[in-house]
C-alpha cells in the first residue's frame, strides 16, 4: 500500500513601494496628520493594502499594533513611520514615511516710515519666516529690502518656514510718496530805499523757515544779500536760495536817431538787471530799446530803469535834424534854421557858409537861428553849406554834422 501527499504552492506579486515624506503645516484648526494622503506617495499598486506602524519591529512582525486612526494622527516633526504594503495575501514590502510638521508662519512687514518724499528710499523688514516671497520681486527671498517708489505703492510678502510652510496671508504695507516740495522763489534787484517781496510759494502742508527768522510764506526785504528758506511738509524738507542784488542806476551812453523817427537807446547795465526804456519822461515803459515815430527837432526825455526798482537814469536828448530848405517870407513856415535845441551842448559851434566858403552865419546862444540874412541884408537864393559841432550828451563824443541848405529868398 502506498501513500501520497499533495502540496499546493500559491504564487503572488509583491507591490511596488517607495519611501516618502508627508508634510503638515499646522494651523490653530489643523494640528494632526491625515495618513490617508500618504498612500499614493508610497505605492500606486492597484488593490494594495496599507498598515502604518509606529516602530519597525511591529511592522516586520506584521502584528496588529498598527495605527488605526489614519485621518487624525498626532505625529511629531521628523518622526518615522513604517508602512507595511501587501497585495492582500502574503506578499508584502515595508516602506518608511517621514513626518514633517511645522507651524504655519505668520508674515509681518514693517518700515521705519510710511511716508517718504519723492526721490527717497525706505527699508522694508519682513519677519515670521526663514525665507520670503515678495509680491513685486520674484527673485528676492530675503527679509530686508530697500525700495524707492516713485508713487504711493503697496508691498506684500509671504513668510516661508524652514519646512517650506507658507503663511496663509501675505503681510501688506503701503508706502505713501509725498509730492516733491517745489518753489518758484526768485530774487531781484533793489535800489537804495527799495523793498522787494520774496515769495516761497504755497503747497500742501507747507511750513517755512527763512534765514532771516521769519516763518511766513513771503517776506519783504530791503537789504541786498543771499536769502534762503527751508520748506517742510511734515514728511521732508528742502532748502531754496535766492539773491537780492543792489541795483546801480543805468546810464544812457548812446542814442542813435535818424530822420525817419527811429531812436535806438544804448544804456550801461552794471548790475546786470532787466532794463526798461521810456521816451516820454517815464509815462510809458517798454522792454525794447528801439522806438519809432519819435518826432524830430524835439527835446526827448529819455529814461532807463532797472525793472521793478527806482533806479532810473535820465537824459534829455534833442532829435536834431537840419532843414534843407528855408523860405524866410514871414509865414512862420520854414522861415529859419533853428539851432536852439543843441546850442547849449558842450563844445557847440554852428556855421553856415556860402558856396565860396564865406561864413554868413554863426550861431550863438543869444541868436541861435538863421533867417537868411547876412550883415542885415537878405542873401540871394542859393545853396549854402552848414557845419554843426557839439559833444553828444549820451556818448560824450564830438559830433559833427554837415550838409547843404537851399535858401529861397523872395525879392
């Protein structure tokens, strides 16, 4: 009689597994791990069965001391769990699961000033994390930045912990850029006894401190010199300077006048101020030194001043133009040649000559005009020649005028 035994060998496939890490960023409402979320990190084998053990020996023994509450496990940072992964039968592998646990950081962002002036910089300091994620600078990870905004700007930053946990909300800070302080402060020229107003201009929240001690927007001064004002707006300040210059009375040094009535005035300007000109004794003024339609053979009261001051130079100028024809017939029209406008000028002399060079008239202060007579007798109709010499009252140069005169005497 023979005996037989039958042995059945059941084969299987071990699941594919890998070691993994599970990170938890804790918050006041979330403090435990959900180990279920680690399963796909360890194995993706279809139908795999997972058991999580707190120590390796239990996992190797495949006993029942495994963790049962997978969705609410209180672990610690750096703790290693041992995960037994099987195919549901006797084929299994063990993987490790390292727990990473970190409190979610809270980002804080501060600055020494929340208001700056245009062109200034401010230091931003972030805290609460190990590294940082700035909203406006992808490459910046440090907690300290110097920014120079040109307009009011809000900056944001997330705090990131050592385990990579990121703050739930960014910290925010708004840096207000206050408009630059501006001033149109201008000085000017003043004569002895004059006063000038220095106006620093107005602006939002402006306060003023002048070098002369005043604290008003504008000051009135009567002394030449350099003046400064520091303007503040509660955030920043800026100094502006100007100069008040002692004006010197300008002097008419040249007058060009022609028969068409154009007069060009040249004046000295030792204080380099802005000059204004007048040919009607200061009734009207203009910035141009050229005048038109100025009447001839008239005394013109020329004035030149430094603008905005009482520094005025004065000159009386006779617009001397010699008549070329006289008809001494008693009708009071072209009856005489009159030298009275220039007879009082320095070094004056005025003569009329006939065509042979004989002097037939010499002007004098008591008789500055010629009526066509010589030695009490009428001269015949003819062409005569004149020469007038005098020192120009403007240029102080000797002026000589010559020309012809047609005398028409009615016999």
